[in-house]
C-alpha cells in the first residue's frame, strides 16, 4: 500500500527544485522517490546527484548511442522499476537476516 510523505519547504526552494528537476526530465515526486530508492540501495545517503555540464551530457549521450548501435540493450521503465524493487527486497531480507543473527547470538 502506498504511503504519502508531506514535506514543508519554503516557496523559493520548491520553485527552484521544480525547475531543476524539470530540466532533468523529472517531476519533484519522482525525484524524491528516486532518492529514497537510492538510499535503500546504498543503505545510507547516496552520492550527490547533479546536473551535468553540456559537455558531460553530450559525451554520455554519444557513448549511449554507440552502445545501442553496437547491439546493447537498455531496460524498459518497467524492467528498471522491477530491478529497484528486487534490490530493495534483497536489502530488507539481508537486514532482517542480520537482525535475527544478532538476536540469536550467531
């Protein structure tokens, strides 16, 4: 079941991040969900996410295009979400196993 998180931020910050995320092709809710999933995968605060320079973006896009032309496969959005969910479940299972190992004195 989905839960709602509400966060109060000042208007300037909200408008600024909306603009930033929009420039990255995201809405704010999606960016926050991505952050939460990344936290679970990192088991902590993940590395900084920043906007690329045009040079970095063009290099990344050229590499992606070369990969695709060479027959490389990209995941669909659904496959990516399934992988994230599986990673979160593996993390939960590992933490539960560690918890019970400590509780049992193992």
